[in-house]
């Protein structure tokens, strides 16, 4: 099993969440989502200190094809953003699960993680 299969959870809106084990999670968009978007040319990052609410827009990813809202899969406070995406947004295409993360969020309610899908369930949902 890969790291993605065991360490990541997914929202129906194609964001992934990796629990950092310290009350924070790292969030990005799935490989499937970046593939649908095509070449990413811009990522609008949230601001550190911003408050996110699960299900609400907190970022935007623009590609040569379209612009797509990124929804917060959990509620909390943005504690870090991936500044590398300002200069090299294509990292989202090249490494969506590693270097292409968008933000780190300090969880308000760790129970929200229970509402997310594991890799197998997410993968099956893509086939529907």
C-alpha cells in the first residue's frame, strides 16, 4: 500500500487531508482533481490566521482550462500556506500529494475527520 492509500482521507469535492498527528492537517487537491484541471497556472492561497469552515471555499486553483474553488474539508485556523505555489503553481500537477499541498489547518473539531472518505471509498466514488 502506498502512503496515499493509508495516510490520506478525501472529501467528495476532491480535496485530500493528511492528519499530521499534532492537531493539524495538511490539505491539497487530489491527483484526480489536478488531472481534470490540466496545467495549473495559479493558486490563490488563503492567509495564515484565516478561519475555515468545512465545506466553504478557502482557496482557488486556476488552470489553462478552468478555475476551480477549493473547499475546506475541515474547520479550523490556517497555520501555514505553501508559499512555493506562488512561484511554481505547477507543483500541484507534479506532486499533488507531497509538495503540492495548499495549507495546513489547526483543527477545531477532530471529529470532522470521521466524515471524510478513505482512499478505497474515494477511488470507488470516481468510478460512479
